[in-house]
C-alpha cells in the first residue's frame, strides 16, 4: 500500500509555486501525490517530474473531461475530443511519471440530463475506454474509472454500474476506483460494494463524507480497509478532500462553509487514518 495526497485540496494545477507544498507533503509522511490534470498544459510536467523525483514522491493523476469533450456524447466529434484529451493525459502521465490516470473520465462532471444512462451511451463509453485502454497499456499507465454520486453524474453511480463497463472494455489496465465519499451516498453496503468491485478496483480515494478530514466523519474506514485487504488490494490509498479556501473548486464541489481548520490539518489527519487503519 502507498499513501497519496490529492493536490486538489490546494490547487487545480500544480506549478512551481507549489513546490514548497510538495516538500511539506513529503515531510508529513506521504509516499506520493495525486496531480490534477484538467488541462493538458496545466502544469510544467517535466519540471514537476524532476522536483518529485528529487523529493522521493511517487505520483498519480486525477483528470476530468472539459465541457467540449464527452466519451458518451451523441456528437461523434465530442466523443473523439474526449478520447484525444485522455490520450493526451496518458502522454502527460508518462512525462510526469504517474502510475495511474484516474477520475470520472467518461463525461464532464456535473452533466445531468434528467434520466439514467442509455444503451448507446454505455456502448460509446466502452468503445472510448477500449481505445484509451489500448493506448494506455502500451504506455504502461493504469486507467481507473470513477463512479460519482447521483448529484454529479447520471451515468455510473456505484461499483456494480462501473464493473459492467470495465468488464465490457476487457483490457487489463482499465479498472475502477473505489471512492469512500461517493460510496457513502450510493452503495447499499460498503463491504459488499468493495467485493463487487473486487480485483477490478485499482485505485482508492479516502474521502470523508463532508469532503474534509478523514477520521473526523462517519465513514466506516475499519470496514473499508478490512474489505480492501480481503479482496487483495494493495495499491494507492489517496486522500481526496476539498476546502472553502480554494473558491474555484469550492463551488464545483459545493463546499459552502469552513469544514476544517486548515489544509494541513486535513492532510495530516487523512494520513493518520490510513497508517493506523491499514496496519
């Protein structure tokens, strides 16, 4: 197991001014960081790779599709734009040295259409992820597809939903994420959800039910970690949290009040939950 810290707690794009923060994250005891990749040119990837190498921090990437790109869109051009963007993300993962490209990479976050997923959308998603998977497998990058709660997407909301997609894709490097925040909303039971995902789960987000400090919430991390071990999971446990101190992300994640005393408090608390809970 490796403990990671998602940088979305501080920024949507990691640049040189965040290098002291990376040193702090290493000092706090993390094994690596998760880098936001919402634009292909959002960060100086080569320079960032060098800095992370110097600090001894491994890395993963979290991405989401821009508004004009959509793997499940009716418009073929939008689907192609989605695939092109994600292939560009894979290229950047290689440049920055990231092991995993994770996120809700089928459709822009927050896109709701007043119904559930259609058969065509499922077909388009499988086709897009299959093409992406072939590209990523050649590059040595794992793809981890994230199910979001019903308020953020209509397409896939639970491990059963996403398992059907990844099974249909049928490429070893294309798996799925387990996120404790979304599972807390959508799943009937946490242990059963993890068992449903099983070996398909190749990345995990450790997130509080209020998006703040893991451990200062009602998520059952004891059951979560025990069941992840039961299915043989031994990958990244990455803390994902958000705060009101970053307005552009606070709005997107609906954080309207101060949920923790500081970002450092969240990061340290999340790491403690991982280290104590996994051992």
